[in-house]
C-alpha cells in the first residue's frame, strides 16, 4: 500500500573535500568532491491530494532553526516546487499534493539546503503517489535541478565528479562528527566562483587527493580542504573574524562549507561536538549546532 502522507528528511550536505577545475566553454566549473549528508536537516511534510485538486505549497522556518532569513523568493522558483513540477512533467500527469517545508538549513549557507529539499520532494512525491521510480531514475531527473541534487537523492557518502553527474557512493558511512557554525554573512555562489577564477587562473582538479581522503573511515580535524574557501573569504571578509575567534576557542581547524558561508569543525565524537557547539553559542555571537554524518533514509 502507498501511504497518503510522509515526512521526508532533507539533510544538510558537507563537502569534506572540494576541488574545482577551470570553467569550460559553458562557464560551468567541473568539480571533484567528497560529499556527505548529516543529521542536521529540514523536514518536508507531504500529503497526497485527490485527483483534480491544485497543489498547495508553504515554506516556514522550524522553531529550532539556528539562523533565519526572509523567505522572499517566488514559490514557483523554490527548488522543492520545481522538483515537483519536473516530476509531473516526467510522468505526464498532475500529482496533487500539499507541501509544508520546515527549514533549519540556512539559505545560501553552502550546505545544499535547497538541493536537499528538491531531492526530498522527488523521493517523497514518488512514494506517496506510488510511481515506483528507482533512485537511479530520480537521480537522472535531478540533474536538471542542480549539480548537488543527484547526490542528495540517495545521500550518505560519495565522491562526486564532473557537474554532479558522476557519483561513486560508499557502502559504509564515515564516522564523522562536526560543529556547524552560521555567521550572518552572504556568499552568493556566482561571486564566489568569480573570485575563484581571478585567484586561481591555473586551477586543476585534484581528484586523486579527494579520493584518498574519502578512502578513510575517519577524518583528522585538519584534513578537509576546499578550493572555494579563500574565494568565499574574499567575498565575505567577516568569515575571517569568525574563523579566528572559533579557532582560538576550539584549538581546531575551521573549514568553509562549499561556497560558504557556513563554517565547520571536526570533532572526535558526537559528545565532543555537542559540547563544542554549546561553547561556540555561549562564548561567541555565532549560532552553532552539532551534526553527525547520516544517511537520508
């Protein structure tokens, strides 16, 4: 039987390694990245509606969201809504549903929140409407929605290459625990990549380095690397102050997530991450949460 309602997790994504190549003729940048999903997540509530009904969409901040911003984008441009419309086009019929998206992942934080919402919509609408599409079919459909979305259909841990279309999922999740810190800063993706092009005219993909790091079950606190970190700091200099303050408090290397602005630190276990997140909240002006690597099922 197909359930008529579901709550689907939309996990935040971390890039534990991110290498960026020079742009191609289409101005798109190929990547090699080790991506993982965490237990810090948005919640997508879906209810199947009767045939002939119009779909209803709502987006709100969860009460425990660590950093909020205005939800001021047109609903038809939201990635979860776009994913629903793409799925309807793919199957050739309407799939009426009611959506309530409860967000915790900050907008524009480099954690793939919108992409994760889209992937969750594909999984959830597929389930409540009994479409029977496989993860591979959903990932293929996801390619038209953004480079992170195919990975987030399954989540977990994977090396992702190209424009997000080449995925090598790992059967076992790494034992990784982190503190996510949310400075009040904007790192628009376009300007960050623009700075990358100016700062790294000789950029070359380091796929072997990414794969070597991803081969381990655990990751040293100073091991992650990110080719977009310095460009993100150039776009949002306040991140340098946050990194200095949090690094001094923790004695650990502070990393930039994706194109920013979220920062993260790796810890030896979940208990340590919980304690350190509390210390960051209490002793700095930055919101912070503990997160562990988890699948999205």
